[in-house]
C-alpha cells in the first residue's frame, strides 16, 4: 500500500509474557528503535543482579535498551525523545506518566490480558480462573491517564476449560496477544483504526494485585471456589494454607495440581484423608484430591512421593 505509515516503534515490557510480542515485532520486520524494561534486580540466595526476560531477549537481538528507575526522570525523557519513535507498544509494564504516553505521533497502545472493561488491574489472568470464568481474552487499547481505561482497538476471546491452570492460560493468552498486537499495528500502519470507548461505570470485575492473604485457601468455602483458586494460582504465585499435623508449629504448604471430587461425606472441612497413593482434603460438596504439593524448605513433589516419607497424624487437617 502506497500510504503505509513508516513506523518507528518503542516497546515497553518486562516479563516473559511481553517477550512473545517483542519477538513477533521482529519476526514481522517492524523497526523497533528502543526497548524500555525494568532495572536489573537482586534475586535468589546469592542476591545476584538479574535481568528481565525482555532485556535478555533484547540483548540477544542487539536492540537499544533503556532501564529507567523513574519514568519522569529528565535524562530518560530526553533519551526516549531522541529515539524519534512515532508509536509505543506496552505489554506487562507499569503505569506511564502522561509525558511518556503522549509522546509518539501515532499514540501509545497497551496489550491487556482480559476482555476489557472486565479485569482491569495487575492480575487479570489469575482472577479470570479464580472467579470461575468460562471465557477471557486479550485487548489492545490506547493508553490514557487511568489504568486500563483507554479506547479499545481490538479484542479476541478464548475459552477457559474447567481444568485450565493459570500457567496454561498465561501461555495461551501470551501467544494470542502477540498476534493481536500485530493486527493492531497493521491497522495503525494503514490509518484504519476504529476505537470503542470503554463504559464509564465502575461495575466491572477487578484484577486485584495478588498477595499472601488473597492466595490463602479457606477450607470452609465450597469446593468449586477452592478448586478455582488453586488452579488459578498454579504454578505461580501458588495457593497455600497451613498444615496442622499435631506438632508445635503449623507448616505453611503450597498446593499445585489438584482435582475436585464431588461426593457426599461427613468429614469436617479441611480434614485429611490418605491412602498409600492418595491425599484428599474434605470441603463443602466433596474433596480436593491433591496431586502435587510443596512442604516448607522442600521442592514441589507428587503426592505419592510425599506419602512415601511423610507421616500424617490421624487428626491432621489443613487450615
């Protein structure tokens, strides 16, 4: 097409989820003039500096990298401005100041892992599963002064199966999202974008930031709520609870792969029922059959391995 815009793109992102989109930009021969990602951080027992997944990928592909601590810093703004980008693409980054998102001629758009306006916020993939949704998707939208409220460009829907984990959905949306970004760029390139303004009401489901409190399992809740929470946090950041095994100290354990068994029973909620090969936890409406578990200071293991060496007391329960 003769009137195709010549794009100079700045890409902003940090985790693995963003790498797929950056790779798609290069695979489609787009001109990425700069990559903005988080500063290196100390991690692990040795507290060694660790680069973001986006930085690692950008280094391998010899891209120009900026790692500002403060997005309003004058030196950073000058460097960003000097890249002369006319489009900015954001995937899993942080909130941008107006001076940054208003800079490029053709705007700044974001890829969000939900069907906006639902699940605005930090953890949309997790909460879609935790809340028992049967569908979710990805959305591209032009950034404005609030979080995830800008005009929608494109969205694409995907089904959530009743045994999908957050890890599986993350990878599915990561790949779907990278394709949606390319479709969005093509519309911008050809000056064919048509946007939809998001409703101004606040009556939508929110993707709250995950923390230790909202990742804890409450065994007094119905089986579906417990099951959805565990798979909605598997494998990261992981659902957890306390194990009371009639010892002085309660153990903080993590739960990974589980099944739900719908059965009538008379066990107290949180009670542990074991055989040589099975670990079931009683709850309202049935049992959670634990397949993978992690004890404090140990690696994740399958339940058969746990039962070979760990002794549960007769009155053991999860709290």
